[in-house]
C-alpha cells in the first residue's frame, strides 16, 4: 500500500488538506468549512455552474458568461450548441480552467436547460472533506481526518484507503509539518535539499524558476553541478505541485559540460516532471532553458490568497482579507484545542473585525465546539488586517 498520507483538518472557517509523501508535503487543498459547501462558488476545474451569457464576440467566436465570479468566464462557441448561445440566455457550463489574474475562467458548454434562475454553482456539491480527498488524495494509502462526521463521509464515498479519525491537542497540519511547509510555499526562494536554492517568480504569462547553486564548491565542480541540477529538478517539480502552479513553467538549470552528465540529468528530469499529473510539452530551448506545461485546475496559492500591494509575502503583494480572517480563527481554534481550560482573547483590526462580523456562523461554530472560552474584539488602533491572540 502507498505510504502517502492525506491529512484533512475541518476548521470552523475552512477545510484544508495536505498530501504527505516520503515525510514531505506534496500538495495542499483549501476549501469551505463543512456546512459552507453550497456557499463556495470558487471556479475550480470540473465544477458546474449556471451562467448567463452577457456578451457574444463574433470575431473570437466566443461568448462571455457571468457565473457569479467577479470576472466573466470565456466560452468558445462550437457548432453543436451555437443555436443555444444568445444574449441573456442561462446555460449550464463546467469549468475547464479557473480564473487567472485579470482573466476569467474558461468554461465548456453542458446544456441549454438549467435548474436555476440565476448564475451560480450547480449540484453535485460534495462534502468538503470528500472534495479534498478527490482533488489531491489519489494514491494515498491512508487518510487522517480530525472530524468524526467527515470521517464517516469519506468512508461512505468509498475511497480505497485506510480512513481514520484522529483528534489531538496539536492540529494535524502542525503534527505533520504542513504548517511550516505552507508558510514556506509563499516565499520566493525555496531551498534545494543538499545545497543551493530555487528562485520562483510567478507572472501572468509564465512561471520562471532559476536554479541558484549558492556558491557551492567541490573538488569535482562538474559532478557537483550535475548533483545540484538533479536535486533541483525534483524540488522544482515538488514546488510546482505544492504551490499549485499551472500553465507554462520555465526553469534555468545549471549548464552541464559533458554528454554523460547531461544524459543522466535528463533521465532524472523526465522522472521528476513525470510526477506532475498532466504535465506535458517539455523541451529545452537553444539557449538551454527547460520548459513544460502543468495543468491549471485551480489558482496557485499566490494567486488565490494574496493580492497586489506593496507588502509581504511577495514583492508587490499582501495576503487577502479572507486569508487573514481564516488565519486568525485558525490560530484561535488551535490554541483553544491545545489548552482546554484556557480562555483566549482575539483582537482584530477594523477591516478584519467587519469581515468576521459578516460571517457570524464561524463564531457560532466556535461557540458550539469550545463554549464561552473565547472573546473576539475589534481594536480601531490596530493595523486594519492585523490580529493578536492572548490568553486571559
């Protein structure tokens, strides 16, 4: 049986999962809290939506469709359903690729008749834990979940894995090192095991990855460069999966001077890229740059959880208000679980407080799980999206 483990945390504000292979996090998944699934209208690949046609562009032979997302989706028009495409028509579509930066999702036509009166997500809508397992749990020999009802839902879904419910004072993401891996996944620089580093830059057209040897020296520089190039290939593939990077990826590997070392490296490179499901169009340019394409089933972590601003975690970006809100509640829930007799006080900035007040169900779930052992207060003098947690 596979040694890969899927861990699923069911928090009051979100469900998150991580696939662990060989004691390292390979992939992440983030979705709504259990009970909020019907309200999650994010355009992930494969999801079905009712969409209203807002415009038809004859020069592109395509339609623009309102699916409830801020950006209209793009629907190529084909002969088989051309007669159903009309301004204002409500049709059923599925997501082919999700929105990316300032471009809307690409969708495909399903049907002209739809059981809906306005744009929005269509059934089937899975339990969040089940969707997480279907999205990233393929090949996992075991699944560990911290919610008993989610465990029952996973068992009922018929996954071929050892599924068990475990609840500990320390959350699953911390126990398996996924919290640290998640923090690192927003960094521009990633260490290469054995030495050197990757510098990862996501842009609208492509993702560029530079392999930096870090000034390493050895008695055999040729062999060292080959060793670093091979380690970089496997780490780059892991980072593409970990950060959920899709589209065109270009990697600048160290140049190798002998045919034997180039052949060995290319064999290992094929293995590394082959571990990315759906990767293709791999080739080297005349200048030695390696490029390939990766599936774009969902937004990358950077696209989804950060926004343009002159701040961290990357130059010109900051975490979204939604990410900060869920992070604050995650931190609070983590402390309430770890210290069952403690009373906690979460102080948030004005924008964060207003955001949480618009979602009272999250506070209600905290109350149901942990009783009256917490207080959430707004401080107008705190940074708008900041938060601070203390024990009372």
